[in-house]
């Protein structure tokens, strides 16, 4: 019923508090749709995770930008958020409170998304148990690999993918230029 990537996002969000991985998993899922058919609500959820990642690192300006964008999207996408098994009004209240914390540069604390779909919750808890993780625990603020994951991760695959895409764009430009030499 729910996309596997979304469930993975929720498990990372609530178990290991790996917000960087939340971003990676859901962004990859979001990008599977055609550019003109991408779902904005996925972006809102991604930005919530990125905001918390930034807040935990004390990048309050980045956190404020992301949480503000997420609030705007969630407000517009309330129906979709509800279809994802979340209580949209509770989520918005949670995000507004977190935005105030960020504006006052308060230290990061973990939050739990208001999941109201029992089947979704049960599926997440089942995965959590299988992985030997605990749901809803506070993040380990001393785990530097988690806190600075964007700087410590292996980017070989990302760099390769970007080079492939760059080559495709160059070839497309060359073909376009040959067909339209007056441009």
C-alpha cells in the first residue's frame, strides 16, 4: 500500500535518526517520476529531514530555510500527507514549533512524525525489529558519522552518475547545434 522508499524514510527518521539517509532514499524515489509529474509532497518530507540534519549540525540558517519550505509544501499538500498516513494538522503544528526552536537557535532534539495509519505504523515497527533498531529513541548526538554524514560518505557512485549525465547533455547540445547551426 505504501511505497517502500517512504517506509524506509520513516524507519530512518524514527529509529537511527539518519536524516541524511531519509533525504537520499526519498529523493531517489521522487526522481523516478517524470520531471513534470514529480510529487511535491515528497519534497516537503525530504525538507523536514534536511532541516533536522542542519539543526543537529547547528546550521540554523539552512535549517530555517528547509523547515520554512517544508511548512509551505505541507500546507498545500495536506490531502496527500493524510493519504501517506500522517496527521497533517499535527505535523504542521510540530513543524511550526520546530521552526520557532530553530529561529531561537535551540539545540536539536528528535521528533516523531504523527503517524495515524495503524498498518503503516505496524509495517515500520516490523522492519525496525527485524533490523534490531528501536523506534522513537533520541538521537545519539555524539555520533559524528551520522552528524557529518554528507562529508564522510563515499560519493563515487554520485560522481559517476553526474559525469554520465554531463556527457549526455553535451551530446544532446552537439546534436541540437548540428540540426540548428544558426543558434
